[in-house]
C-alpha cells in the first residue's frame, strides 16, 4: 500500500489533471443519468394523478347524466320535480368534488425537483474541491 501511495504521489501534474478530468466527466454523466431517472419517476407519478383527475371529472359527469335522469323521475313521485333534481344534482356534484379534490391534493404533494440529484451534486462539489486542493 505504501508503494501504491508513493506511485500516486510521483505522478505528474498533467496525469493528475487528466485523471481528475476523467473522474469529473464520469461523475457528471452519472449525475445526469440520476437526474433523468428521478425526473421520469416524478413525471410518471404526476401523470398518473392527472389521469385520475380527468377520470374523476368524467365519472362525475357521466354519473350526473345517467343517474340524474332516473333518480329525478323516481323522486318526482314523492316531491316536486325541481326539488328531486336539485337533491340528486347536489349529491353527484359532491362525489365529483371529492374525486377532483383528492387528485389535486396528490398533485400538490408531488415535488418536481430532483432532490436526490441536488444532494449528490453538492457531495460531488465537495469531492471535486477536495481533489483540486
């Protein structure tokens, strides 16, 4: 091990800078790959929630169309037609609101920043500074 350290100490300044440049290039490529992976993961999660948001809106709309007609007609036997339409419409709107608000809450929780990559870049900067000095 002492010979290895001495051989390391005997390398020329040019060799050291070449090695540093090579290590830095490798590190940058790895960081870019990490950032891509992290961003793709977060974008996929956000896309899924946007899909749920759209489906929630469509379900609420379809439910409003199909159920309103049948229930309004049924309830019109027991109360005025306008009151039965108002009651059914409020229930369906409430269900749609719940679905949309749940999806929006999940979207707000999604952090688009590649936090892991930022942390490793900070560590890399410390390493690079240590190698240069």
